[in-house]
C-alpha cells in the first residue's frame, strides 16, 4: 500500500472516531440536561383540608343547660348581682364571644315544693314560638311546596281580602287581619285554626299590626300542606331531628323540671294553668324549653344548620314599616324576641352572629311590668351596642 493511501485511510478512521466521540459527548450533555430539568415525579401530596369550625349549635359552646357562674369573671359577677338586686325570678343565660359566662336560676320554680330555678328549668316560650312556626313555613318553601307570594285564598278563600294577602305578609304581620272572636272549646289543632279563620276580619290593608291570627293561619296552612298536625310537624322538625327537647303543654305539666307561673314576686298568686288557654295557641305560644335549648335553636338558624343562608335571610327580612319578621325584631347589630303568657315572660336579645346573647326566661310576671328592659340593659353593658327603645 502506498504511503499516501495509508494516510488517507488513517485520516478517515480518525474522523469516524471523532464523529462518534462527538456524538457520545453531545448525547451525554443532553442526558445531563434532561436529568437536571426533569420534573420531580414523587407521589402527589394529599391536600391538607382545613377542618371547618363546627357551628356553635353543634357543641362548640360548653355549658348549655348546665349551671354556670364564673366567680373570676367581672361581667359574670356583675350580672349575677344585678339579677339578684332586681328581684329576677327565672333562669338567665349570658353568652359572650361564644362562651357561657353565666347560666343560673334565680328564685323558685315551685315555691310550694321548695324547688329552685336552675339551668334545667322549663319555661313557656310564649310568642317566641312564632319563630318556630316561621321556620316550618320556610322549610316548606325550600321544599317547593309553598312560595312567599302564595295567596292566603289558596287555603282560606273565605277570609276577607284573602286574595290580597301573601305568606310573606303573614310572616311579617302586614296582612291587615285580626281575629274578632275567641273559641270557647277545643277539639283538634285543625279545628281550632278553622274557627280562627271563620272569625278573621280586616283591620287595615297596609300598616303593620301585631296580630296572632297571622301565625294561627300559618299553622293551618302547614297542616293543610303536610296532612299532619302542627304538633307532629313541630316534634319531627325540632325534637327528633335536632333534639331541642321542646315540650308541649301536656308534657310540660308532667315534666319534673317544669316551672309554675306566678303573678307576683312573693309567690302568693299563681297564674292560670288553663289547658284550654294553651291549646288555643296553635302555632303561637304553647311550647316550653330551657334557656340553653332556646339559644341552641337560634344558633341552628344563624349557623345555617336548620335553614340555608338565603332561606334564613329571606325569613328575617322585615318590611320598611316595622322591624318585625318571623318571630323576631331585627336591627342593624342585634335581634330580639319576647313574649308573655300566664305568668311566663321570655326575652331573647343577641348579636347578628349569635356569639353574644342574653336570654331571660321568667316564671313571674307582674301585670304592667317586664323583664325585657333588664335583658337589654345587660346586653348593652356586655356589647356596648346602643339599644333602640
């Protein structure tokens, strides 16, 4: 082989080797780059779901239906003193920032038996029951069986102006209706409301007027829609489902924690215990509760456990002519409910979120006097909210 040819072969061989080496180097560089920038394929991390705070109505608040007196809490001590000095008879519940700072009985549940009031004492809730009736109505609206603009005439066509009155106007007591006669006998809840409907008349067409007939008719509508008694509906919605332990009058009379209604502070005059008087209050005021369970009812609403947010807002939307809607009076920073019946006077006042509240349930009611100003006074001291008189 000639020398020049040999050199040519050697040159070609080196070129091939260099090309191969260059290719290998390029592949190595590319591999290193890919490894460096390759996304990490580790197991996906499970999302950390922040556990939502339980509604206060589901057990966050401790001390409901228990005697509570915080001796190291200035407000608890002050309120206890004010309640004693006022001569208050009943059970007081004070909730501050979601904590019970006072729940205590004052005076006697039954003077004759020397039984004192305490956190377990049962009191008639009187007109506060209208809020429960309104809740039952809103549940039917949510279920699509009723509407706020449904006319009263659909259920009670013989009532004057029934073709002008809506469910919403019954809830806000702007129907302009009143009852001109009271029944003297009671057979069933449905017949009781039927009598009320037959004796309903018009007092005005536009102004607000507090008339129980509005809620008796709502109770009647509930019974017509569901084909159940009001008591059955009430028990299913509030006792079986939410365990509020609300007692109707018969159960109240047999309950070991029941209180006796008095007409005066020295317990010398008993209020009437007429079963008929309570029976006639279908949907408007014949149920009894403890302070703790009544507070829980409101928190079940406020925390949107019992009704969703939109439904609750609709239920509590009051007309421009008054602050009343669905069993409560609603103001910018607080809401309040109140009632009287045969020696019993319940008062509720709480902030919009329910985290601050004063509930006074009394089994003594002197004619012409009320514990409502005391409840508002305590609430104002605790929250610094200006109360509208």
